C-alpha cells in the first residue's frame, strides 16, 4: 500500500499503524509521539483523511476526554465503536 498525502499526513498514518490491537491513544498522544505536541487539530485532520481506515487503524484514536471522536471510514461513529468493542475496548 502506497501512502499518498502530505509528509505530515504520512507521518501520522505511519504512527497509527504502530498502535497495537486492543490499545487506544488520544489525538494529543499521537501529536506528541510524532514530535508535534501543538498539532492536535492537524493530527485529527490527517486522521480524517486516512485513505485506508481498516489497514491504518485510526479507530484506535480517541479524544482526550474519553469520547470517541469521529471516524472517516464506512459507517462513521457506529463502526468506530464496533471496531473498538471487537478489540475489547469499551468506552
């Protein structure tokens, strides 16, 4: 799979692929992990443009307040919740 996007988007997507099954991160944690702690909104925007929602597990990223946030994959929010539940994560 060839990732096509901005350098920033690709950096975010590559990091998402490293989040293990059954784990979650916040948008802030992702921003810090890629060395851009002030770029939380940009991280969220990059995640929203994820071209491969199942292969690049963006469903494992939630808001800092514990709410799910959005999901750009088919089925939206309901699918995100279902995918997390399947991995043993119930919010």
